C-alpha cells in the first residue's frame, strides 16, 4: 500500500514534513518517520506500552495504520528475535516521540531505520492522544499518511478512494505459500494441523513447549490436506480482514467439527468458528487493541489481563446455551469493558475459542494456560 519514490528508502525519522488525513477530514501535521512516501489503510490505535516490534510484524495488522498511544516508542530498538512473522505488516505507523537512539542489550538496530528499510511510511511528532480520542468517538476509519503530497484536500481524495476493512478478504494475502512444520520441544506428544490465516510465530512456540508438533497449512487448504498429517487436533489462527468474507475456512471448520477433531481458534479463528456454528459477526466501533484488556473467564471465574487485536466480534447471546448444528455451545469469555464475546465453548463437540491472544508476546501471560486446556482436550478425546 506504500508508494516510495526513488532513493527515498532511507532513514527519515525526524527529517521532513508529513501529514495524516482521516476520511472525515481531520488532519494532523508532523514529521516523516520511517520510509518517505505515501500510504493508506484503516486507522486503529493500540494501548500497549511494550511489544511494538511484535505489533509491527503481526499479520493481523495487514492494511491497518497503527497509532501507538504510548508517547515514547523505539527506546529498545529492534532485534532479530522478536518478530512474529517474516516482515512488517502494518500499512503505516504513527508515533508521538520516537527514540533518538535505541538503548537495550538485545537491540540490533533502530526502529526508524527498520521501517524505512521495509518501505513502511510513518509519521511522528503529532498529538497521538488527540488522534486516539477522535478514533474512540468517531470509530476506526480510513486514513492516509504522506511525506510527498502535503495538501490535505488532495490526500483526502485518495483516502476516500481507498478500500474499506468491511468486506476485506485478506487471509490469502498473509498466509504461508506452502506447508511447513514446527517440531515439538523435547518428547513429541501430539500433532496439530494449524490453518494459517495470519499466524504468529509464538503460537507454534507455545505448542512446541508442550510437546506438540505443528504442521502449518495455507489458508486455502482442504480437509484432506489437514488429515494427511494425521492430526490429533486442529488449530485456526489469528488473521486480518472481515470474517464475513472467509467462507472457505468456515466450511473447513464445519468439516473438522463433523469429524469431532479437537479444535481451537484464536481471534480471527474464533470468528471463523463462530460463523461455522451459525453465529453472525459484526465490526466494532474502534476495536480492541493493546495488552491491558480485562476478560472474564466464565469457566474459572477469574479475570485475566489479556492482549487483543481485533476489529470484528462474534454476535452470540452471553448467558445461555445455544443449540447449533453441532450441539450446545456457550459463550465462555466476556470482555469486561463492553461485554463483547471473547470466547466460545462447545458442550457437545470438542471445540473452543478465544477472541484474544494467549500466545501474546511481549505479554501479558495470564491466558497462557489455554494452550494447556487445548492439550487436555486432545488427551480427553484420545
């Protein structure tokens, strides 16, 4: 989505002017940060004070311009270990005060230089608090950032011509092109077939730590493809886009449940499973993004502080067992901020989901036990 002029893929962390224009015309003026050029996407904000490298490389942020609400970003630089995928996926990046010089024993580079090297257009020096308050009151919306064309009216005309997130089918743009395998650490216990809708590396790491070998498949895979590895269970990954467009994965989830294979879905995978069970999905006003979201686990009665990154949610009743094609299903987790469905649990079929991220890096780790729950589901089925 970025347009980079010749010789401009270089560090531009505080050099040159840039503007940010929302689709309702609200305009912010700042400094170019990252690559010089122009980019468009959906403006969203994340409240995480740490983990910016994981955010940037999370495929779920594909086609989104991420606003960091924490004012100081880049202090610890970037490193070779914390990426959640093979590249930066955000369409653009917005920060208030980028670090002038990174300082951390794990740092191998500068954030601004990394953004520039990968062609990611950003802006710094703007009032990110005012921008966040605007998005909270008006909702996530399309946005453009430019260090080429500083005329707000001109940039606005291109913003309103850019694609919306509603109706966006994006999993095929972020999935793996070929199956690959992440081996169990230590003794191999179980095999999981994972559908890559925008998977993060830490999912397979968390499973591997529990003795699980994970075969990761492209989003277009069939039930025959998954069964070819003789999986003990199936996993549906997080990912970007509108779940209402993902008819193929929804049909695949139904096939898995017909076979009564244990099934676990996270975030976009939760929305896919929700659709497979017969529920609708809808777009949230400004979404849940950050690492401080309180969720109530109805199974344990505990409140967990969790990591979120979703702009869509499942539409299901909170306090009753729902009859579906696969038996009874209930809402298992609820966001305490707004009562959004944060998880589903099958009563008659071995399937469950959460809308948030138990694999969260850099944290929090309150929900890491859900991978144990997945393994226990496989053990009971076996």
